[in-house]
C-alpha cells in the first residue's frame, strides 16, 4: 500500500494545482457551504473543470448521492485519466473518494479537507465510503488519495460547533498515542489552541498509526478509541428530532465511557479517568441520555464493523498516551459505562 | 497485489470447503439457475450459511441489486470476519465480488464460476463491479478474490448458447497470446473441444497476462482485443427487443472488426484475418446490423473506459498469437471495420 502524500499549505497558489494539467478532465465536488466559502479560494488556480454540488450533511452520505455523482461524471464524459478534487468535510471526502475510486474502477482524486475534523481525521487513512440505512460507513473501501492538501485557511469560516466537533479527534490522538500532546491540549481551552501546530501534530500521529497498519489488522484499531460507544450514540441520535449530535460531540461521550472501561479492564489509573472526563465535560458539556435510550444503543453497538460475532471489540487506554486494542467488552459492561456517563 | 489463487477441481468434496469453518458467517450468492443446478452440488459441504438469491441476467447487474445484497448481509448481521461465496456466472461473480469488497470495507470472498465464460474470464483478474445505466462495468474496483474454484462439472447443465458465448474468450486468449492454442481450437468445432484442457490452458494465458499487469496500466490491455467494438455492440443491443446478444456473441463480432483493423494498422497478414473470420462465422453465424445502428454504436464506443478523451483505444493483433495495445483508432476507422463485418 502506497503511503499518504499529505501537504500543509499556509497559502494556496498556482503551483499547488499545477499537476492537475495532466488530466483529461477535472471535477470539483462541493456542497452548498464549501461552494460559497472555499471554492472561491481555489477556483482561479484550477484548469477547466466541472463543479458537482451535493447537499451537505451525514444524511446525504448515501449510495443515492453516489449515483448522482457517478451520473454527473458520466454525463461530462469523464474517462480513466480524469480527476476528482473533493473540497469539503468528511462527507464529501469519504463519499467523493468512494465515487472516484469506483468510477471506471478508479480514477485519481485529491482530498482538500475544509473542516478541522476532516483535516485531522478523515483525510488520512484511506477509509472511504457511505452510510447504509442508519449504519455509518457501512459500504466502502480502503484507498489512499493521490494527495491530501491541508490548508488551515479554510477553518476561518467554520462554525464553532464544527471546530469543537473536530477537536474530539485531536483530543483522541493525544490520548491514544502522545501524553505530552494531551497535556498540552488539556491545559488550554478550545479557543486558545494554536491550530496550525495542533493540526500538524495531530495528522502526524494518525499518519504514523495508519502507515504501520493500512488495512486495520491490528495497531490501527487504536484510532477507534471512543468510537465503539460514540458511533452507536451518533447513529442512534442521528434522526431523532432535536437530539442529533455532531460526530465529535458523540465521540466525546464515547471517550468518557471508554475511559471508564479502560479503568475496569486495561489498567488506566482512576486519576487519569478523572482528568479526561473533567476536560471533555468542560469543552463539550453534558449530553442528556435516558434509560429508554439504552436498548437502542445496544442494537447499534452490536452492528459495529469492529465486532466479530456478538462480541464488542474496544480499544482501551492502558495509560494516557498508550492505547491497546482487541479488548472484548460485554454489553453489560458497555451499559455500565454509559450509566457512569449519565451519573456525572 | 496478491496473485490469483485458482484451483481446478475435477470433483468437489468436503476438503475444498474446509477452510470456510474459520469464518463467523457464510453467505452463498446464487440466481434462479445456479440455485437449482449448482447449489445442490456443494450444499452438503458448506458450514451453516445464508443463501442470497438474485435474478439472473446482465440487466440485474446494478447498484440496486447490490443494495439488496448489502441489505441481506446486514440483516443477517455479517461482520468483518464473515464470508461470501459467489456461485454463478459473470454477473454473480462481478457483482457479488463488488458487494463483498465494499461491505464493511471488504470481507473475504471466493468465486465459484459456473459458466464457461466466467471460468475462463471473469473469475481471473480481479475486475469487479456493476453496470450503470447502459454502461457496462462502469462502477467497480479491482480486487483479487481469496480463491477461485473452477469445476467443469458445472458446465454439464449449461445451455449451448452460453457455452458458445464463453468460447469467444477462449478464442480470444489463443489469438492474443498463443498461436498453437488458436490453431488447435480452430481445427475443431465447438462440440469437439476437450473442455477440461481448454479451460486450464485458457485460464493460464489470462492469469499470466494479469499477473504481469494487475491494474491494467499496459500489457493487460491485450485482453481487450475484440472488446472495444464488441462491448459497444453488446451495450447497444442489450435492451432492443429481439436483438439482445450474449457477451461472447458480441465479442465474436468485435474480434472480426478488430482483426480487420489489425490488418490496417498493426501488420496482421490478410490471410490470418481470413482464417479468423472464417472460423468465427462458422461458430457464431452472422449477426444482422444496419446503417441505422451505426450512430448509436458511435455513442457507446466513445464512452468506453479504455478511451482517453475522444480517442478510441484498441488492442490489435500484430500476428496471430501476438497482440499489441494502445493503438489509437478514429471513429471513421471503427465504422469502416463494422461495414466490413456487415459486408461478409
């Protein structure tokens, strides 16, 4: 497997896009936000191109939207030497990357992530795909983009809740692999962070993990910390009116629950659980969950891609900055950790 | 890229399927033909499994059918350590393989091809996918199956027109890469062939080509001989009432047209064109095409995945048993070759 080619660009200019000249056709995939806030920043540097606009939002990350993208590429007679630039957050990156990778069995594509979440997470690692019914990323493949271009400039117009959502993955990267980074992050509030440095260090952590295990046979599983429970919460609340959470808001809850499980099963000192939960609650506040939610969460959790058979697989912290994987958690234990979060 | 693991089995028995025990769940994808004629031959050797039945026919090789397969796997709670066995012809192999390769970002699958066409062609090479509108194999990926099990036993119940269709790829393999094989084949009628030997030699030719170029950057393109024009004819006639052709029947026409172009552009001796067209017409007969069909064929041909921009890329014979690739053919030349076929 090819390793990720990731570039940090403080400034975008013609040179960044020069190599796009060699393609027969170029498409830029945008949504109604990035077409307004981000596309104007790159438009002038691009060769002649087709703009494919989709509706933003996780609920549109579906095979039906893929069909629209494939149709647009087909209508514009894109051939195998043509190219797709994904300009947007995780939805556009995952789905646009999946469409490019399956169009005529795969054409080249770049990720140009425009949210903090996609810059530190979705753009590195080659996980592509769409949701299926309520199941997140249920249909997809692994394929590394030809280039990931990260420019913090795009974050200027990002709403604060989106910044906070992306920050959950930043926190996670510190917790699973770099104690100093965690300590540095947790000594500052969200708005005090130096984003340029934070993003570069966070991407470096993820890249290092991914390159050691591109298809998630082992080590890469540590990136799932917080996600077994967090994903179930996110999927379950997705279409309950008034209760939808952003990805990182759900992962923040998942990290508290799984830090609790880490104390029970992986030797994380209780004092470290306390610091983790203190800081996460300070940044994200507390989300209301009720006993009536619990059976639904069980259903979602047992559908998780990470499970084998009926066992729930978790990545748990053995210490701050040190994560293990393939811990088997029973549903009763998972339920207990959710009860713990509810009691805080 | 992993090389193909292909086994020829004169007899199926428990040992062939023993390794399936290690999967958490097993699905067998069948259609209404293979569930009757082929599934009973293997059922007793399989571990507990789910049967997923789809409708046979190229017109069902769609994303919509994929959605049904993904749903069936989801409903049966298939996890990442589960498994799919594709029991059928090219449609089941291509589509079932695509579904398995994209379910939770990829689970293991075997191809167990049950037609001559899929045994000598679709099962080797890792091309997976579905049609999109009228465009054949427009959406898909490259991925090598974990195992291809070829058993000539399945051919016993195959209708003769299906056998003849598969035979076009057998002829093609001889023409592009093995002159003796071509001579041997063309000295016998369809029903005089020794299938066991024919299949083994034909698969060996394809495997050799594919392993030297798994993602179709160069050499592998020779496998497209006959397919640039043949595919266009197949796609165009697909849903014209009373004119639909089987894949190999269309490729047979494509091979005559492209052998004609081979004389014009690649140095194939005219006497070899004569033997090729004589034998192919003897086996397949002549298909009626009219002047009114020509503009439609142009449209289909310009959408071919093998093209770059508006140029038509062809693989052409430099001699019998020796094929070159990346010959650029104009639409006028392609049209002339179709007129040649019509004049025979």
